[in-house]
C-alpha cells in the first residue's frame, strides 16, 4: 500500500485501510495542535485496549498529563511494553519537538528533549482517544512535529473569584494536553501574602498552595510566572486604609504614587512573595497598564513618572533572576501614539506620519527604557493594525524585547464573543511567528467573569495557531474543538451552537435596560428609574409596544434562536462522551439568555391586550416571571458551583471599581443577575 503523506496540512478525516482485502476500517482523527508532518500507511494491529504499558530508554520517570494517558503504566521490562519512549537531543527539529511512529504492534516516541517526549505521548493520547471512541485500530503512521512559537502562555486571572482547588490541577493537565507550556497568573489578592497579609483576601491561597501548583505544572512542562499589578490597577492594595497614604490621588485607590519610597517597599515585598509562590517561572509580570499619575506637583511628565517606576521594578526583577514583563500601552499613549495601535483603518503612510510627529516624545527618554524588560504589546481586536505592527517594530529597532498579547476573553458577559475571538488570536499568532517574536500570551480577563469552561474553545485555537501556525482554518478549528472536547459524532457544523448562542447573550446584556450598561447600574442613585426599562401603562395601551417596537422584534428573534440553540445543545449532550459539564454550563447560559426576551414579550402581551380576558392572562404570565427567574438563577448557580466559588467572604472589602467590573460589584453572586433582579423589583412595584 502506498503511503498517504500529509505535510503541513492537518489530518481532518482519514480512511484507514488494513492490508487484508475487504477489511476496511473507517476512522476520523483530528489532532490539536496539528502535527507538522503526518504520514498514514494504513492500520496497525493495535487497539486501544492493547496499549497498557510504556518503557523509557535512559529517561527518568516521565509525568504524563491526565486523561486517556492515565491508563498507561511505566515498566522496566521492554518485553511487556507496547510503547517505547526516548530522548535524542541530536534530533534535527526544534526544542519540544518529537517523532512518533506506530508500527504494526508497537509505538516508538522520540523527543528532542523531555518536553518533546511528553508531547509525543500527548499526541498518542489523542490518537488513542479517537480509536477507542470509534472502535478502530490505531493508524499505521509516522508523525514529526515541533512548535512554531517557543513560549505559549495563557493568562489565569483570579482577581474576582477562585475556582475550587481541584479545578486548577485539572486545568493544568488539560492545558498540557494541548501543548500549552506557560501560565501567567494574575493573583491580585488571591495570594496569601506573608510579608503583608492584610492585602490578601480571606479566601486567598497560601504561598505553599501556589508553589505546589507550580510544581505540579512544571512536571507537565508548564511554567507559572506571576502577574502582580504595579503602579496602576492597584485597587486590591490601595483600598485598604493602611496603604491609602501611598495613593497617587488621595481620593482614588487606582494608582500608586511613584515618587513615594513606600510604594516600592510595599510592591517589592508583594513581588517577593509571588516569586516564592512560583519558583519555576522565568518572568515577573509587573503590570503597569492603563494608569496616569499626577506627579504631585513635581513637574515630571506622566511618561517620566512611568519610567521612574519601571526602572525600579525592572532592577528588582533582575536582582531576583527574573525577566520583567510590562504592558507597553502607557508610554505609547503618553507619546500620543495609542490611537494608531488600535485603529485598523489607518494605512501605513498615516501611521508613519503620526510616528514622525510624535516619536520624539519617546526618543527623549529612550535611555531610560529598561533593556532587560519585555514590552508586551497587547491588542485584543486589531492585531494586524499597521499601528500595532509599527509599535512592535519600534521596540525591536531600538534594542528592546517585545512580545504580543491577544485575548480569548475581554469584557464580554456570560461567554466570550466574536467566535471566541479566533480571528484576532490567529492574526497575532501568525504575525508573532513571522516576526520571530518567540512567544505569545493569551489573556483571559475575569472582569465580567464568565465561567472559565467557556474560555476553552479560544484556548484550543490559541494552542493550534501558536504551535502549528496557519495550518487550520477557523471552521476546522471549531470542528476539531467539538471533536476533541466532546465527541467525533458532533464535529459537524450542525452542532455549532456556540456561535449561535452569541447573539442571545449579547441581547441579554442590556435587554431589560434603557440605553445603559448593566456594569454601571450599581453606581446609579436611582437605577430603577434611570436605567431599568419602562413598564406599560394600562391607561395608554399600545404606547409601550410602539416605543420598544425594535427591541420587541429582536426579542422574538432571540427567543426563537434560543429555542434552536437549546435543541442543538440537548442533542449534543446526548452524543457527547467527554466534558458533559461544559455542555451543561452552556445550557445554563442559554436558559438565562432567554429570560429577557420572554419577559419583554410578556409585557408586550399586556400592552396589546384588548379584552379583560387577554389582560388577565397577560398579568398572570407576568406574575410568574419572578418564580421562573428564581428557578433559572438557582439552577445556574447549582451548576456553576460544581467548580467555582460563587460568593466572596463576608469580610471582603470591595474596591472603588474604576473600570466597572461586573464581578466586583457585590459580595454574593448576585452581580451576575443585577439587571434581572432590578427589573423584577420594578415589576413588583408596578401599579397594574
């Protein structure tokens, strides 16, 4: 049989034919990330159940991520092993690369290094999973594989809530199975600081706990580095009275005063604790974004103040043997260059003209830009904007290191939007590869705190593009995600419910409000009157429906769409063999999203009622809304609480919430439902 050679193009569906005429086995194998080269020769004689043990040549015990690989046992007896693993540093591929060969009765995995060997097993695990589920033999094949980007990091943002402790180890295993090799953990007050324990939340995890998680991750080739916000985003520190004297603005808990030595004494102590908690990380992310400091009459510019702080914290990182990472937006903003970075409509000439006009503001202080720092160029929606590319070029042209940061979640409520932001993830990964940047961070912000399980499609896309480059299309990634995460039986487009659910979720956000954002409700003096949608007037029947005609039309469409999405989810749940919990989370999001359009249509029925009987029926329907919503809220919380801690400790101190983070607006989980609860309160006060 002539081999089928697939190079660079991912294997999506394979018909595997044995050499025994008439005995054909059909199997669909989708590997994420896509291998560099995959040669298929037919079927091996190895079934899933045949693989029980592995032996390692001159390699100490290898830790394999959880999942299907957990069934494999290491043995010192080669005759009892179906799998042989070894490390060959002379292998002519990049670091973390491997070769995998499945012959008739054996599997051989060779890693360029220890990480590569583990990743070879990870790929074998995906093949085993597919073979087991489809009841077909493993393919007779040869795989050669290695990553495009060396540093493939995801952001773990725990500032507004914690998951249950067991979730984090499961997450590490899950990430390792997609060949993600780094985590940047934004700890804020969820680290139990020992030098300044008053900063830590009562539910913070101890330094010992974080260290154990770091050890666990490093065994699976994932290094954890801390992100402790500095200069700005400091509300978790400066909200405390003990540190209020370090504020740049005495009335605001947002930013430190960079001219006060106490700022550095405190921040460096927090960094020390974070470094002890993450002993295997190479980096210290110092934050530094979205902050303007006043200088307290010193006459120093905002840029000079920023660099004063940056020099101090970068010197500290260097002394600790860590590479500092710094969000780069503020120096560029202070120089008047921010607009170009996020505006995709500016062409290269317009960008160059803007830089020619404003670059002098940067060059004036160029010698003060720390050379040991990585300037993280974050862009979550327009990474291919000429201004974004120009900014990265400028840093490199002036001898400064730069790395990109894309996003799988920004300020989206309930779930990531824009198809999990796959387009932006792809474009930033490809430009990072082309420019030889070496790494990329996927930020996953907790600001509005969707369930973390719903971030995972974006993480899978990130894993694919950073490892394999532009091998898969967006639709292929979505299909592979469904295949890998749930079952090969739902890889077809007819099961793509995630994209369909985006529209009802987006509508839900402000459907029961006037033109206000639910993130700002808690700051209003009279939100029921100022923000919650008006209610019908019995004496002016029809006027309410006319006023909200467009919204009511959209509500009807969204309700029908929710019905369709729910049908797909129910069908997919029935076929899924893995990750049924995530399906249930999506189902709860769908159920919550349908409440707003149902409530609006109930009010419309009352407003359009012409007879006493119609009005009575409409009022009975409206009267059921509070009970129905209580059921929705209760069920959603029961599902979410399986993995996450919903409420903050009773003694937790909320900060001033300058950026209106939904998840920072109440001690209880009621922040998730603030618009609905206010709407129902208004219904309760409504004069029928």
